[in-house]
């Protein structure tokens, strides 16, 4: 039997989706309550630290879901090229399904808050670092040396994050398609060494 999410999980899922669409500062507590369907009392019970505490937990939850998605893409792939293709196409599909409204679950908040809030800055750094590590692990799984995989993981994450921002802005998946192609060329260059 599927687990029914409790009010805390619903609140975090609602917050993560709202932050993805409109950012941390563009999301009011009332928006989170309305989207999550939780009573106001439960908000203060689960999150006595208020919006920043909700933000930290929502970023951790969204970051972990993405990390798991990266790991699943690696497990389902036969090569580094197929792995990167899966990542790019999943991002493009998710973005298009949202009507180009939902970008990266971490980037919007990172851009808005990392210089202002140590708590949210740490949460966004942690998510990105875990993604980078998971990408590096996947690349190593496909035979790329650890030191090279670490550098490539940074490039892959940077390329996809920038392409996702452009695709959302342009309301067109082409930047993600171009990022996919560019990363394949890069993989070929590193594989031939």
C-alpha cells in the first residue's frame, strides 16, 4: 500500500514546487499553506523556524529527489553518453510538461538567497555537491578515471544548469538539446585520450 504523505511532507512538496516556479522570495507562507492544504497550526508545529526552516527542508527534499533521479539514470544506462542523454531529455521533458514554469528545484533559491541566508546557502550548496558527486560516480562507473570524472561532473552540472535556465527563459528545449550534444563531444574527446 502506498504511503499517504503527512501534512509536513505535503507542505515541503508544495514549498519545493512553489520555489521552483516563483523563487523563495516570491513565495509567501500563505502560498505554501494553500498549495499544501495544511492548517496554519501544523506549519508552526512542524516548522517553528518559519519560512527559512521550510526552505531548508524543501531544498533538501528536492535535492535528494534529483540525486536519486541521477542515480537511476546511471543505473538504466549502458554508457556515459546514454546517461547524459537521459539526464538532458528528462530535464527537457519535465520543463516542457510544466509549461516552462518549473526550472531547477535548487537554482532559483540559490540565486536569491545564498548570499543572504547561511542556512539556505548551505542547503543549496549541499544539493549541488551531491548532484555533482552522483554524476562523477556515474561517469566512473562507465570507465572514466576518478580525477577526470570529478572535473567532467562539474562541467556536466554547469552545462545542464545553464541550459535549463536558457530553456526556461526562451520557453524552448533547444538549449538542453545543444547542451546534450556539446557534452557528447566532450565525452568523445576525453574517451579518446
